[in-house]
C-alpha cells in the first residue's frame, strides 16, 4: 500500500510539473517577439515608410503595406539569424541570457526555420514592389548575418560593416517610391549610416563590460576612453552636415526649407551636446542621454523631412 501511495504521489508531482513547464501561447508569442525584435523591426518599418513618402508623387497604399510587411520580415529574419549565430555569446551576457535560444525555450531548428521563412517571404514581397528593393533587402540580410555578426567577435570595424545594412531602410523607401537609386536615396542612406556610429557606440559604452566579457568589440579601438568619444563627436558632426545638406539644393529632388534645416540642426546639436558631455565626464549617465537623444533624432528627423515635403 505504501509503495502504491509513493508512486501515486510521484505521478501527481510529475503531472503538475509537466503542466507548469508546458509553454503557454503568451510565452511563445513573447519568445517570437524577442527572436525577431519586434520593436526594432517596427522602427525600421517606420523609417522605410517615411522614405517612401519622401519619394512618392502619389501615395499608393498597397505599396506602403507591402513595404512595411517586407521590411518587417527582412529585419526579423536578420535578428533571428543573428541570435542563432550568437546563441553561446548571448548566454554569457546578463542582458541577453534570457533570450529564447540561450535560455533553451526555443530550439535552433525552430529559430532557423523562422529566419529562413522570413527571408524568403520578405525578399519576395520586396520584389513585388521593385526588384531593386528585393536586392537591397537581400544585401541587408546577408551583410548583417554573414559579415557584421561574426565580425563583432573579431574587430571594432564590425560597427562600420553593420552600419551598411542599418542604413538601408530610409533609402529603401525612396527606391520603392521612385523605382530608382539616385543622389536622393544616397543622401538618405548617408544620414542613417553616420547616425549609427554615435548611437551604437553609446550603447557600446553602456554595455562595455558585458561586451568585453563576451568577447565582442563594440567601441573604437576596444577602449572606453576619450578617444572613443572623439570619434562619436566626429561622426555626429558628419551626420548633422548630411542631414541639413538638402537645404543647399545639392541633393536632386530632395530639398528642405531653411527653417527645416535650422530645426534639424538644433536636434543634431542636442546629440552633439550630450556627446561633448560624455567626453567631459566619461559617465554612463551621459552615454545613456546620448543614446536616447539619438533615438529621438532618427525618429523625428524623417517626420520633419516628410512634413517639409508636403509644405512645398
């Protein structure tokens, strides 16, 4: 009788345990969102759509929907591939160790399947808009996963490589609207390209110890010092110049009013102010302010460009 009771209790405990360990729909959705970085994907979609609005003579809402969906799938695929490749690295860092793969909540096979399906679907949808969009989408995924991700463990130059796919969305919207890559799309690309250096180096400053522990090189010369901040200041200045250049009418059909240029200049100077503060103090609090200012900049500047266009 005692033997039966013990086995009954053991069976009951195992049953309860299996109920608790079975993933809920909510947790599966949460893991999917973490794998594809929904927040980042949505911000890329936003940038792409503003690029489309800048280039479009007449707005085609079908194209906007396809661009948004294709852009989301493109970024989601890149992030999923990235987390597959960096599963062991993510397990080392406090910030990332609870992601679906290093925590064991999702298998590598499932993540690779999602990434592959997203890649195929995203490129196909972008191809429907324009073959050039599909090409840029494919280049973005390839560079992010096959160059930027592995290079992070080798050299600080990885940030330069990663800035290329990171700068494609703004430009992609213009190409989707016009069907061509010209000086206008090139300038939109350069704005977002140079913006990424102060943004990601601010993050690299904040997470330096974590990245260093994981063997990732995310600051210039691998040093958390004034030399790194000098480069942040330099690239912030280049970003500002690129952002206001359209006022000089040297960027083809992309033109902004002088008042718009002044507003964008002030926003850029806000970033520059925090970069200079970081140079003076070398404190994480100022790096965080710079990072937040950079997010605000890349969110509001495209909106300002679009508003300016519709005031012409």
